């Protein structure tokens, strides 16, 4: 299970304990540290806990702030939806012009502009390489 899946699970679990109408949710650095402490090695694709991807439980998935945050409506575990935000900088790194999953990756410090590909969960950016070039990079979230 990847870091984005773990974080999304935490968001959904956290949302299940809240009451009221949907509102913005963000994880703290401590939540992220706790989530990454038990993760398995990363894969290039983010895999959801039961269905294979977070698109099975989240809708209206968009990027904000130049592609550095995911903004989505996700199931809250009580047959409702909760608006959730996730900083992709907590889980994606620029690895010599490639986007790879990694905790505290901070890819947004070097890769711009970033956007989700149309009707998908593929994030695409222009990222610098160690040879002072730039190239298109993508990662399936």
C-alpha cells in the first residue's frame, strides 16, 4: 500500500469520526509520520486498500495550488462524503526528472506546472534533471 493510499485512509477514517456537513480536512505532519512508519516499499502506482485505487471511494478529484494538492470528495465511512485535501509534496519526489512515491518528497519545489491528466488520476509535470534539462514526468496517483 502506498503513502497516498495510507493518507487517504487516514482522511476517510478521520472523516468518519467527525459530524456535520462536509468540510476541508488536512493531515498534520504527525499523522503522516505515523502513516509512513508502517508502509511497505513504494510502487510507482498508488494502490488503494481494497479496490485497487482511491478513485473507487473518491469523486470530483482535482488538483489545486499548481498541482501540488489533491482536492476530492471521499466516502466518510457513514454513507456520506467528506471534502478532503492532500498535499502531494508529502508523498511524491522529483527523482532526476521522474515523479516517484516517497514520503516528504517535496517535488513541487522543482517541478511545474503540474496537472491531472483529463479524467484520470495521472499527475503530469515538467521536472528538471541532473543534467540541467527538463522533461515531462507522470505518476499514477
